[in-house]
């Protein structure tokens, strides 16, 4: 494989799972996507039109 190049290979998804210490099940599952996608059971899906916006989520 080849490492992705930023100019040619956009980030299309970033996912995060948050667990409380000592618990087995996550209380938050979020998927950030470039362009819309199908719903993902048990997850919050946030879609963005631009890669830049997807990568800046939470950065203010």
C-alpha cells in the first residue's frame, strides 16, 4: 500500500466512540462524513460538503 497524499486522497470519514471509565458500552458514537451517507445504526452522523469543514469540527 501507499500512504494517502493530501492533494489526491481526501479524508472521507472520521469516527469517534466515547466510553465512561469502567463501563462496557459507549455512550456516544459519532461519524463525521464528507458528503451525505446512509444512516448508521446507533451513531450520530454529521455530514459536510467540504473536507476542510469536516476536519475543523470542534476547532472553533
